[in-house]
C-alpha cells in the first residue's frame, strides 16, 4: 500500500513471545537410511549418541544423561578415587553433621599426603571412633548368631543412647556391647541366655548381668520421660522400651527344639507344654534352661521321637543329670500338664513316657 506524502507508517511492535523457543512435537527424528516409523532409536549415554537400532547410523551426538545419580563408585576404582557426585546419607547413629571435604593424596606427592594427614586429624571425631568400634562388634556378633537386622539396629541405638548419657564411662567396650545385645534380643523377641552370650562374647555372666541391670534401669527411666526407641535411625510410634522379666522356658523351647531337628508342629507342642508348666508353677525357681530341656525331653517321647538327655544337654547348655532331675519333678505333675483332650487331639503317646 503506497503512502501519501507526509504520511509515516508506524512499525509493528515486536511481541515478547515472537522470539521465544517452542518445541515442535510434529518433528520426529527418523533414520534417513531406514526411514522406519516409529523409529528404532537407542540412546547411548556412555558415548552421548543417539543411534539407529536397525542400521547403527549415528543420528545425533552430545546427548545429556538426565537420569538420577544414585551409585557410588568408591569400591569399583582400585586407585581409591571416588568420582561420585552424591555422597552417602548422614548416619543418625554417629555424632556431628558428617558434612566434610576430604583431601586426596593420590598422585599428589608428599605435600598432598601431609595435607591429607593434617586434614584427617583436624576433622577426626574421637567420639565416633568408639561408636564405630562398638557397631563393628555388634555386627560381628549378630552375624555369628545369624540374627536379623532389627536386632543389630536396636543394639546400636541402645549403645548410642548410653554413650550419649555417659553412664558406663570407664567400662570396657565389650561388656557394654554385650549388655546392649542381650537387651536388644529381648526387645525383639529373639531371646538368648546369659550362658549363650558368654560363649559368644567371652564376657562373664556376672558382668553381663550387672550391665543388664544398669541398662534396664536406664531405659525404664528414659521410657518414663517419653523417649522412644528407634530402629535404623527412624522413630517408630508405639515402639517404646518394654521391661521384661527373666527369660521364660517357652521363649527358648522353639529354638532349642528346632536345633534338635523337630518340625514346626513339634516345636509348637513343646512350646505349649512349656507354657502349661509355667502356668501351673511346675519347676518354679529352677533355671529356664533346665526347665526348657525337661519339656523337650518329655515332648520328644510324647510325639514318638525320643531324645536322650545327652543329646539335649549340649543344645540347652546344661548337664544331662540336671535334665533328669528336672524331668522327675515334671513327671510327677504330668496330670496337671497333660490335658486328656489335648493329648487325644494331638495324638500324643502318654504311655511312652519314661518314669525317670
């Protein structure tokens, strides 16, 4: 359109959206040789290329890997260099923020090694050193007993609480760890006897009992103040410390009978017999180990798979003479323990019971 003399046309004002980049999803990347639809494309993040999966033609380069980095390569590199850009999560069972920088000395000469040594001494937390030693010991002992992770986590948290409170200052580390492990087994219903713990740790039963009493008093006090027990660093509602009395024979029967080769049904029968023994007050005042061994000896004859006291003694940790003495007392109360209806329903052989 022509302009008249003296007329000026105003230039259009540029919009802010004119130069804005917008993805055009109608454009597809297709191999020019294969021309397959849909295309068979493979993204090789190791090389940063997009490759045709049919013919191998490289269609684009410098592909950015947008996936999350969750791996750490510290164990894969033999030189000790860790190229990971995401560190480990903070451990709630250790002291401090655990956010620090380490100076590497690989291929750096003597000066780098001296800097690394000086930095390590500066950032070293002496309190964490004893904690790591205790956690390592707990891991070794729980592995030897083949216990689950919740027992180890509970024992570690108990030790952390006692270490923060400084109630065992000057005590040997093995003694305190043994007491925490014994208490953790009780809290997780995987009870062990003092004698078993002594064989595992080498700590005397007297010392374990002394540490156990102090720990029980400490955690009962913490429980009254509202402190909750945690597992694996996570506070779980309702998981407060529970005071428990001495180990009872029913808690030991299932494990001992399992070691002796009884199946699940026979383990439940032995546990039921031990519960009846406790309820009727039979063998009251005797060791839970000898009472449990006597129940297993009786139930083995009732189910037709008799075990001798010499076979049960190594498992229960008592002498065969102790088992015989406890069984004599148990046999005298067999009318209280063996309900006729229960005996008939389970098919028990009462006539096979030995008199001594």
